[in-house]
């Protein structure tokens, strides 16, 4: 099982990086329920505003929850930046986000 450092209701990637460095979030075990590949422009739009809904998350909204202590997440990939883990918890926006491999050096 993989573990990541998740933050709740984060505005954008800059805030996520800051909160992760400040350890203002929580360690959670997770599994990947879907992978979304975004081009550079799509990733830039997504990573600059985590507070709005995205069509590519819609198919996963009801499965992206916590079940038996495991966070079921969507991995958002781009060729130009780090992957972001998203757990919507049933919402239409990225309610919880983590940087893939965010625990390296934290524990």
C-alpha cells in the first residue's frame, strides 16, 4: 500500500507545495482508481485552481472516497510536471490533493 501526504481544500499547486513542506495535512494510505493524462495547458489550468470542478473527475466522483481506511484516488499526470493525487470524497472538485511521492524525506 502506498502512502501520501494529503491536504484539504487547497487553492492551487503552490499552496499544496507550501502546505506539504510545512506538514499541514495528513498521511493517508491510498489506491489509484483512475489515471487522467493532461497536456501542458490542461495541467496548468488544473494546477492553478483546485477549487473548481473538472469534467475529467466526474466519472470518478462517487468512487473517490475513503473505504476501509484506504483513500481511493485519481492520479492526474502530465509530461511536464509531477503527478497529483486527487480524492474528491464525493464532491465535483479536488477536495483533497497530494503530490505523488510527497512523503519522501518527511517520515
